[in-house]
C-alpha cells in the first residue's frame, strides 16, 4: 500500500485523492491539501519509488494506476463512494489511466498540466544532478541546494528536489535507478481503449506548453466531458507558482453542479 497523508475529516462531499508528479511526494502538496480540506477529506499519496512508499522494480503507469486503485478500494471500505482524483504531471497520467481502466473508482477527475500523450521532456539530466550531490558533505538542506546549483540553473527545481532528501539517513527518497531506466514509460502514455464519462477538468498553466490545442482531440476522445481552464502567470508547476489561484480553481470546479 502506498504511503498516505490525510487532511481534514470526511464530509458529505466525496473524498479527494491528490497524486503528485515525478520526483515529488504527497508532502509537497500539504499546503494545497489543507486549503482544500475545509469542505472534504483530502488524501495525498506517495507514488511508488517516491517518498515513503515502497520501491518497486518497475515504474509504469499500469503499475501506478493499480497502486491508486488499491488505495481507493481501501478508502471505499470506510466510505463506499468513489473518490474525486487530482493528479499533476506524471500523477495526472496515472490518474487518467485509472479513470480509463477502472472508472467505477473515480467520481470526478482533475488533471493538472498534462495530456495523455508522449512527451520529449527528458528528465534524466535531473537524475544526474541529484546523483552528483556528495551527500557526505550535506549537513543541511541548503548544502544540497548549493551543490545542485552547480548543474541546475533553476532555483525552484533545486529547492523542490531537496524536499525528497532524507537528511537523517542521508539518501534520496527516490528510486533514481528505476526512474532513470523506466523514463521512457514516464514520458509516454499507454495505448488504452475506452473512455471516462465522468466530469473531467484539465487545469493548466497559461505559460506551460504541456497541454496545447493540438492535444484536445485525443483528450476529448478519451474524456468526452472534459473542460479546460488555465491559470494566468503559471507554468508547469501551477500549484506551487500560483497556489491561491490553483486552490480557488479546484474548489470552484468541485462545487459546480455537473449533472448535465
């Protein structure tokens, strides 16, 4: 079972499952989750090979979707209704595959800045940067940030990556070997038949190129009730760059009457 972080208490609203992206963890979503937990219970997961969840010898969307299904099955024993699911980037792809293959587990779907397509954004250079950090010379998180700055120009990524650094054990809470080997799986998306008929929001950063108009035909084919929205001034990390706007957009959409 994946590691879970729970926020808030159950209400008459469906519980919300939040699924992070590559190199992230459920902990990264704590501030957003707390703001969303005022009206519903929110559960953040650590995906396989990330955070405090078990390491596996594979990193495929089929495996990640199966992990999420196991989590929702367990939650539905406590509250027998499907969950709302919010997934960002890699977590968005895993959430989409879950909705397409086991739609009975998903009430509504929010996909944050990703489409069900193959990308060319190779992330292995980031793995190389993390591997290059000499952990024997790290006493505090800022030491690791300073080393990452030697190979990464983006301060946001430097800070983000160190959130997955276990300072006590002096190791990365990321299965870098498997993530590197299976990076083609992460960049791709499985061939899958069928579609998800539930309400679906594709929420993107206006400055991001991860979801374009060219992607809309394949999105609408798989998610016929898809709606699209953008957050002004945000890029791919929209929830971190514009947290208030992100939370407001998610809350507004979850509160809408979408029976039609």
